[in-house]
């Protein structure tokens, strides 16, 4: 089994537990930290044609659709897309879901989307440079790519089986396992992630003529702080970073 297929299998195996975690309000960092800040940055999406890259089971794609966007979601996990389509059959938000590798968006023509989003997923995509290049291709000129990742300066990574703070081992790309073991999970699972520097991400954007326009290091909501004490750690140092970039080819 190739590396990409192995990572895909991890997400297929985790799908049922992941869906329960997300849809039943157990993903506190999503609901009370990252989503509020990211959707504020994205702003009005009414009648915008939006691609949600690495959409998983469609949670955020559905939020975008409820806000009036015309949404397409893609993910390489067949199981997660199956579960997203099952939810679409119930809610009928006119979201189109496709099983696609983020690094090969061959189904879509160039200059098609007004916005591309990628919520806390780009760090899980091995060929991130090719994925960013594909995002640039399918975006219209002057349109935006908004993505969030764990903050590369402060994330915890696993090297040779040991947990290491990126603050101590920042430079150099690292592939590492993520063990999901929280008590609120129906079943623990493992995924694979990739530590990269901010320079890695910014260079990939620049090469694809995606120029950074905004950067946000989100803070928890007051409701989140009241309900979930672990979020207080994020008051001291950022858990994630949100980046907005704009496609600018010089040809309008």
C-alpha cells in the first residue's frame, strides 16, 4: 500500500468516530476557536461559488451553504464523502461532493471558483505544494484561498515516538502520527500529519501567485472559555493560524 493510500485508509477507518465527534458538538477547538475566526475572515459568501478542499464529512461545507454559497466539497476519503452525501440527502443544501485528491482537482476547469477554503486540513495533505498549485488554477483571478492549520510555531509533533514542541524543533518538514484518544471519542483512531514551517507555506503560495493578504491567530470565544477550561491554554499561545491569500496573475 502506498503512503497516500495508507493515509486515506486511516481516515476511512476513522470516519464513523470522526462524524460523531464533529456533529455532536465534541470538537471544541473547531466550534469555539477556529470556525468563528475563520468564518469572520471569509465574510459574506452569498451566491459565491465555493470549493471546500479536504471537506471531510461536510460540516463546514454545510455552514457555507447555509450562508448562501454554492458549495462543492472534495475529499480523498470515500467513506467521509459517503457520509457527507448521506447528510446532504437529508438537509438538501445543493452541495456537490466528490472523491478527489486535493493535489489533482482534474474535475474542475481553471478559473472557476470565487473562494477556496481548507479548514484545518492542509497539514494532513502530503503534496501540499501541488494542492496549492491546483487551488490557484481553479480560482478566478482576484479570488481568495482561505485556510487554517495548526500553528507551526507551537504545535506538538511526534519524532521517533517522542512528543516534541515545535518551538524546540521548528525547522525541517516532519511527517508524524496523530493519536486521537480523547474520552469524548466513540472510538480512538490515528491519522497522519505533516509539520511545515510558515516559510514552506508562504513559498508555496507565492510560487502559485497566491499573495497573502491577511493572517489571523484566533482566540477562543467567551462561551468556549466558560464551557471548556482547556481552551484557556490558547489565551497564552495560539493553537492555530488562519491565512487568506488572493490570486493575482496580472491578467484580469
